[in-house]
C-alpha cells in the first residue's frame, strides 16, 4: 500500500509508525515543511486512559515515551491568595520536541521516508498514492483545497492566549487566577520534564484589550519588542507564581483559539487527521493526545479492512472516531466557555470555585471527583452546608424562595400530557402529577396551563379559564400537599402561533385537519409553511390576553398552588414577542430587546400584582433560539435582569423550539451553561433543565453553583420516584418517604454500598486497546 502523509507532527508520524506495523511492505512518505528539530509548544499532556491505548498500539515507542514522562496526580487552583489542591487525577507529560524526536526515530527505524523542509505538493501530484493523510494542522492546506467536500467550520473564540515556558518545575497541574484592573487573567501551567514547565496565559478579549492599550502594545512598536513587552507583562502579573523564574517565549503570541470542525473527514482517498479534522481547547488536555488517538483509529481501520478497501477503511475510521471526538469537543467547548466567563465565578468561595473549575467540562462530576479525592469533595460538601460536617449530598440541601421552603433541589419539569377535556384536567392528571408528588421531588410543575381556549396548543391541553378548571386543579394540589408533601407549581401560558395543532402522538406541530381556531401572535408569521398564519395582535388583543393571564393567576391562587410560572419560552405567545425571528412589529412592542420584552413584562407585572406577595414567581425562557440573528444568550441575561428587577424569584432556563430552523448543540446538560450564566451574572436563582439524567449531574450542578434547582422530565416519566431512589442509591436517609412506601425505602444489601462504588469504578476502566469508545452520555 502506498501512503502519502502531509505533516510530520505527532499525528502524521504516529500513523506512519502504526501503518508500517499493519502493512510492513507498504510505502509511506511523510512531507514536513519544518526542520526535524523544530517544534511548536513546550509540553504535551496524556491521560492514563490514552497511554493504555498507546501501550498496545506500539510497545516500542510507548516504552521510550513513558520512560521520559513527568507524572503528577494533583491539580492546584491558586485563587485570591490561597491554594486549593485536588488529587487523584493521573496525568503524564513530556516535551513536544522530545516526543517528535522519539516518533521520528521510530518511524525511520521502520522504513518510513520523512522529507523535512519540503512543502506539500498539490494534490494532483499524488496520483501514485493509494491514500493521502492530511495531518497538516488546524490551518490545513489539504483541507482548504477540498473545502467543498470536507465542509470545514472555523470558530474563533473570544479569549487570547500566549503559550510560554518557564524553568520553574511545578509539582502539580496549576491554575493561577489573577484579578487585575483590566479583568481576569489566568495561567494554565504544568511540568513536562525535570527542567521545564509549560505556562499558558489566557484572558478574555475585553481584558486583553484594556491591558494591551495600557501595558502590552502601547501603540506601534518595532518587530519583537511587543512580544517581549507581553512576556514582561505576564512575568510581572504572575510573579508570585513564577518565584523569580523568567518566562520563555514561543511563537504563540496572543492568538485566539480556533475550534475546527468538518462536515466530513474524507474526500475520495484523502482523509483528515488530528487538528486538520478537529481541535479541542487546550484547557482539557492536549490536542496531541487526540491526534495520536486518531492515528490509532485510522491505522486499525486499515488493519480490519486491508489495503484493498481504502473506502471501507476511511469510512470505518470516521464512523468510529467521530463520536469520540465530538464528545471531547463538547467537553472542550464547555471548558473553553467556562474560562471565557471566568469573571462571573471569581466571587465564589474558595472551595466552590475550585469544584466549579474542576467540573467545568462536565467530564469530571461530583461522583467522579469523589472517587479521585474523597477528602476534597467532603470539604466542599461541608462548606456548602454552612461549615458543619454534612453527610447530605448537595441535591438534598434545602432552598428557600420567599416563604416557600423546598427540602431539596429536584424539580419535576412541566410535561404536556394532552389529556384534558375542554381544558379540564381529569383522573389521568391526578394520577400523573399525584404519582410524581409521591416521588420525593421538592417541586412538581404542572404542564402548561393555557389561559384561554384559543391559547391552547392542542384540543387536549389543560387550561385555567373556566370555573370547573379551578376545582379540578385544586383536587390535584390537595393530593400533592397532603399525600406527597411537596410543593406544586402552576405554569401559565398561551400557545400563540403554535396553537391549533394535533395531539403530540398524532403529529407534533401538525395543524388540525378541521376545527381549527384563530391564532394570534406579535407578527403574522406562521411557525412553518404547513401551519396557520396568525393574526397580528392589536393593542386590544394584548389587553385581553393580559387580562386572561391575570384571571388565571387569581384562579391558580384559589387552587392553592405554591409557585406561579409564566411560560415565555419555546415559541409560544410571550416567547414570540421576545424573539426577533418572530416579532417584526414596528410599534413600541417591536425593535430592540427593551421593546420586544415590553408585553411579556406587562403580563408579568400584572400577574405579580395579584399573586400573593409571600409566594414566589418564576419565568421560563428560551435562552437561545439556536438560530443566527435570533434571541441569544446575551438577550437572555438582559431579560433575566429585567425580570429580577420586577420581583421575579427564579428563571427557568430552557432553550429553542422557537423556530424549526434551529440547530441545537445537544449533549448532556447542554442547557445548563445558560442557567449558569444568568445565575452568576444577574444574581437570580435559576432552574437548569435539559438532558440532566442522573443524580450525579444534579449534585454537580448544584454544588458548583451553576443553578439552584434541576428540573428533570423524561427521568420522571421513566421513574416517578426518581428522587427517592436517588436518595437510596446514595445511602442518604434524610428524605421523607410516604408512610405507605417506607418498607421499600432501603435497597437490598447487594444493590447498595460497594455495588454502587464498583459500578462507578467500572466506568473509569480504560477503553479496549483496539477501540476508542465514546464516554457515556446523552449524545
């Protein structure tokens, strides 16, 4: 087999080594434009799981690499003059130049031809090759030449960073957080041999610009001077961390990280590898690690398919490897965005800040960290509980909202059941909501209660616009209070342009075949081409709808609900006012966010005026439309601030469902960052929703301070007693079971304690050497 490899970095070299083992008689030529001794960066990091893969892939290079490693298990967070240490993490590093030397020698030993200081020929000159491997980095020329086929997207981020080194050898992976008059600067530092450490300084664009004007660039300067000024600036900024050691420059000079993604990884016999195919932010580890894992997957695909099936091997490689990479990129994106928004967290207490930083990517969770460093997690738990010893998992910490005392942080999400008759909830609703009220959750939400018959989504939607509705809801509230002992919330809404549709199981968002009613909306824009065109609301319509919300709020008070929520999400009426995609009005209710928010705020104010002062109110929002030019995260923060000023107690943070053109970034807890940002920027309590599937997720979100409550929908459909079972799984006895169910409150010994721990430990077993498997999760 004849193989051309473009790029002599770790990805291209390691693939060449492995392909020589797969096909010893094949021809492999590596084209590298730099000299053999050139290397970008100072140190590269590998996890223990990755090393297990390398050990089986090529024992010879593995032995030489690992013999040069610097190893550590601790992570230190230096913040506000204190150091917080967490152990049990297991990392290894070595110099990038040293790694390249090992791989170059091994490739040459196996007969790989490496052509240094050779620019890559055009693709037309590779007619001799059976396969062309583009391992030429994030700025890949090969990818650019076939851009129509690969479909690359390049996302340049907000933060700027400089990649430097220092002669100070750290004893752990270090995060140094420095608050300056310009903003927050942070350093990511780790040792990689007995003489040197990597030292990466990062700051948000605004902070960097303020510092650059004052200290770093100070206007046009001769070549090289600005670099030294930047190095001197960073040296002064982190003088305590560096202990008198100077910083050493690299060729990474206040650049912005670029996230590379591709629609496809192959075009004919050309395949992308490493940074040419994808990048993941350096804050979760090394891009070199991902690239070398790619090399294993690609070589092993050829081992399975043989040299005669290039198409099958390349397709197999992408199908196997892409889910792993995309999962890593999601984690990297979470970490990247956390550091972009680090300024909102620096006010947290020392231990919570450290826990928040360690769990930022959602790869490390409460239970993960408890296995790695139980004493650290115990200290964070105790601090969260007010400084006293606490055997209580964070999800069972109480929360007070005005006069409402919630015994834990679990919420049953609003879930439309489409089972009402003329708006009246019946026996199904009693059993459905009543059953979940017995399950241990602190707060159970109704489905969206429509404020008028014309405000229903479907003919089966529940309402609060007729006298019989009040007593029907009161019956459910009484059961929840007396038997379940939980609080129950009424969510009020109006369907707007998304109304007059079939029941979900008959065709979600599909218009009724007959019996349709008139729809109203801020603008006459249908939800989709197949849906009705709504009538643009007049001022009289707004007055009528506002009065309907007020009437429903009064009736919810009569029914005994504990919390009232306005549904301003998912493209329903109030949400449609907020989004520029659905609100094209030219009067005082359209235009900028302040105008678009005017009617939803009028409705909120009117409902707050009739809702008891001692009872809380929440608002559900779609924090982003997931469509360019739509309502976005910045709008969500601004709108949450408006609501907070008007007496809103909680923001229930969902996203999307405003436009059928949406492109959500699905994944585990994928909406939590929106709740996190609102909570920590606005200072209002939030509810996190969306793909929160485990008590480990809830514990992590609450303890890190990303949200105050976690709402779960599908888990409560699967298991109405989810919260009680979560308490039993964690061997926590502080949850009150219904007296009728108490005999079942303890699990059999075989299902408790060691069994739970062993199951968690199994989740950390390394991937099989011949298959890199995506970690568990929703995506």
